């Protein structure tokens, strides 16, 4: 794929700069001329949407920090101060809190898009693996951010999740003390979570840079799941995809704004309006919706260590996806059998999310166990087996043939 553009800048200042630091031709090569498959649909706009959400989170976060105090005796009140006294403080806070939720909406769509069209397959393994690391870093960031307002759910969420590490034999309790910076979740815990919550988004930004770099080496996958063969198959990124991305970003932001302005606490838990109280455990400790499928897996296993291992394995397994799926066609469009299992996986993940919000008992516990089992069966059994037994539909000779039809191509 192209690197720097060979474009000759007409503006003398631009030419002068570019001869000394070819930053303009780099931008031109990567964001303007970049040859992009001509058949990308709207599911391909979520990468741009994610980048937009990351910027919104960074900007709102940096201003929130100017008024927030990371101390157990002041954190809760400083958030109230932001909401009541700081000019537009309420907007900053609701944008940041709902921004996290919408960041996850976008990342889940982005990941499932990759699963449907086989975007994790060769030659995009590294791109995919960096994506998985981004996802894990996003979860760590969101978890630590949620603790900062120091409400009841913040505190008890931190207690439950940090305590998971105590499940490891021998070293477990030392790890937990080390994480807490003391013998309970307290001020040192809040301060280190604050520090890391500020740091990690910049690490995320660096990871996104690598992610997009890897993408620009291999080029995009596309709905047909076949590689670009000639210039007929591509369009320049600008204006075709800049405009398509921009349109999708605006629509996405409108829905997000609907939540921010009309129902800012719809996705939250009301008990987080109460100050953290180590003496009073809430009846139900539930994480934010985007963690619920993982929470369901954690509680599905009767043994604590087993639950922790299963939960972490559900993420680790994603790294091996490019090697578990060896099918001849990448895209589910040409794999009728895989397509059904894909939708079953979507249903299983949503079911896990619903089960994660219920108390871990009775029939919901059984549902969570079956869904957890299926999640692993899908990746470890169904994918490898389908690779051998499924006969894909006939693939088009090229992207342009798929788009324009055989005759025109
Ligand atoms: C902050 C989070 C992320 C950002 C900003 C981001 C950004 C992008 C962008 C801009 C693209 C190109 C446009 C597109 O295909 O939508 C892309 C592609 C891709 N991303 Fe991400 N991404 C993020 C997270 C992830 C995660 C968590 C995964 C997987 C676990 C992932 C896997 C991929 C793959 C496989 C592609 C290639 C898609 C294709 O061409 O078919 N990304 N990403």
C-alpha cells in the first residue's frame, strides 16, 4: 500500500515544509489518496466513530480533571460541584459518562463486524490483535473511571473486581493488597485509579495509532472478503470515505446527544448518587452494561478461581481467532453455515449480558452457564470444524466484479 504521496504541493510554504518534514505528503498519502476498496458499507464507519469517541473522552476528561479532587473525602463532593457550580460542568460529566457507554456500543459493533466479514484473517492478524489489546485497555480504563465519583456502586464495584485477584492461590492476597495500596479499597486505591485512568487513554491513543498503521499496511478488508487486485477495485479515501464516515459520525453523535441531553442517567445505577459507604453493601452489585456478559461468565462458574480464569480466557481466546478459523472464504456473505453460527453467537452474547444483570441464582444461572459454554464452543469447536466441512458459495473474481457485475467489470 502507498506510503507518502508523490503529489507536488503548489503552495510554496507547503512545498518548503514538505521538503524538510514530509508530513503533508504523509497525510495526503494516508488520508486523501489512500486506495480503499470501493464496496465498504456502513459497518466500516465504526473505526472513524471510535476515533471520534476517543477524542471526545480525552477532551471532556481533561477539563473534568480541572475540577475533580481524587481524595476519598472530596471526590464525591467534587463531582457534585462539577454538576452544580462549574459552568457547563453537567454537560462535561454527562458527555464523559455517556461517552464511555457509546464508545463501547461502537467497539462491540466494530468487533462483530470483524467477526462477520473475517477481518481478523490473514494478512490482518496483527491489526486484529492490536484491536484486542485496545479492547482490554478500554475495559481497564472504563473500570477505573467508574470508581472515581466514589459513589456506592463505584466503591463496591472496585471491591468486587479487585477481590477477584485473591482467587489466585498463594500470591492472590498479596496481589490484592498491592493493588489496593493498603488493606482495603481506600484513598491510595482511588488515587492510583485516578492516575491510571488519566494515563491509559493516552496509551490507547498510541495503540490506535499502531492499529491504523497496521491497517494501512494491509489495506481494508471488505464485505466480499477478497483482497484488492487492481486499481479498479479501489477509490481514494477522500472524498468517498471521508464523507461517508462524517455522515455516520454525525448520526451516531445525534443518538449519543439524545442520551446526554434527555436521559443522561438512563444507563447508570441510581445508587451511585449515594456516597461510598464501606459499612453498607448494596443488595445487588452490578457493573455497567458493557461489562455484563463478562460478569455473567465470572459468576457462571461455581469456583471463584475458575470464574476468573474463564472470564479472562474469553478475551485471550480472541487473540487466537486468526488461527482457529481456516475457512476458504473470509466473509460470512459467502458462508451460509457460518453466518447462522455468527448470529447465534450474537444472541448468546446478548443473553450473557441479560443474565449478568440478574442475581446469580435459579434459571438465569443455568442460562449463563449454557451461554458461557456456547461462547467457548463457538470459537474452539465450531470455527475449526466449519473451516473443514463448509463449502463456501462461489466468490466473485474481484471486488469490481462484485460491485459492477460481471459484464461491466
Ligand atoms: C479505540 C478503539 C478503536 C479504534 C479507534 C479503531 C479504529 C479503526 C479504524 C479507523 C479502522 C478502519 C475503518 C474500519 O474498518 O472501521 C479499523 C479497522 C479495524 N479494526 Fe479497529 N479500532 C478500535 C478498536 C478495535 C478493536 C477492539 C478491534 C478488535 C478486537 C478492532 C479490529 C479492527 C479490524 C480487524 C479492522 C480491519 C477492518 C477491515 O478492514 O475489515 N479495532 N479500526
